[in-house]
C-alpha cells in the first residue's frame, strides 16, 4: 500500500527557533497533501491544503506566515513552524491524497513538536 | 469537531463485539470514513461507506449507515487487544477531496483481556 513518511518523528526546540517538518509520499505521487494539527485527546484540525507547484490554501485562523508550507515536488511537502513558541507544541500530521475511489488518504506517522 | 460527534470512550472485554457510534450533520457527503489511530501514530483508513449504502462488511468490521438519523456506526467483531486505539469517523461533506473532512473527536477503545 501507499506509504507516507514524516521527518523528524519528534523534535524539541527552543522558543524563537524555526522547525521544518517533511512529509514524503514514498511510492506514489501526491498532487495534494494536507497538514493537520492534533492536540492531546482531541481530533485532527486541518491547517492547510498543499498543492504541488502552487501556494498552499490555509484554513481560517491558521497564520500562513507562521506555518510556511512548501510543496516542491509530487512527493514532498514541508511545513516550517517559524519563531516557534510553547503554544505551538503539538502533534503535526500530514496526509497525501490519491484520487480515485473514496479519495483515499494516506497519513504520515506524525511529528511531535515540543517547544521549550 | 462539532459537526461530527462521537462518544469519547468505550471499554470491552477481549472477544466481545465493540460498537462505536458517530453522528453527523451534513447530508451531502458521498462517503463517510472510519480511521484508526494507534498511540503516537498517524491515522489509518479502516473502511469507508458510500452514502447510498446502508451497510458494508469487511472481515471483522461492519459499518452501518442510517441516513435518516445521520448516524454511522462501526462494529468490530471478536475484539482483540490489538484493536485498542482511537477511532475517528470523518465526514468530507460536500468537499471533493477527503482531506478536507471534518473529523469527530475520536472514541478511545480499550480492550481488556
């Protein structure tokens, strides 16, 4: 089956630094990738839709200047959390969409970000 | 999410059946999804059901859809300890891409030996 990887799986950083998270589709091409944020014991919150070769579409309330998304190729999307603060600590999950029956999504394993 | 609601916890004994319930508000969806999330991991698509179906069975999983009541359920037969996880139902509503689904808050299933 289709595999999506994320790197790093966890990261601890100091407040004020920037952190880049990579999302890769390993064995398929994904024209669309999605970035989610998940707080403990809560559901996924869609942050943005990332389309290859174009600007990401951000959901309401998500700061595009803080959460920079780049979708440079059909297999790679990156999320950069700029000037991270403790309130940005969360579990970030990406998914890649495969068009077809039920528009199956394949999720990455997630990245745990802790900002000190 | 407020448009998709699930009960938060379910505890069953190994070998019993588990039934996880979900209610949704938007009736324009073509599909509805069930995902499984194990601790510290991403989501795994378990199954989906077309909105014109009432039931779908896939091995130990049975999905029931009551469109009139906007109620979706996932039944896991012969529940095993490996089934312990958080289960999310998701409603893509009128979006053509499943990635823009609204997710429920998840039901934590605990299976006791």
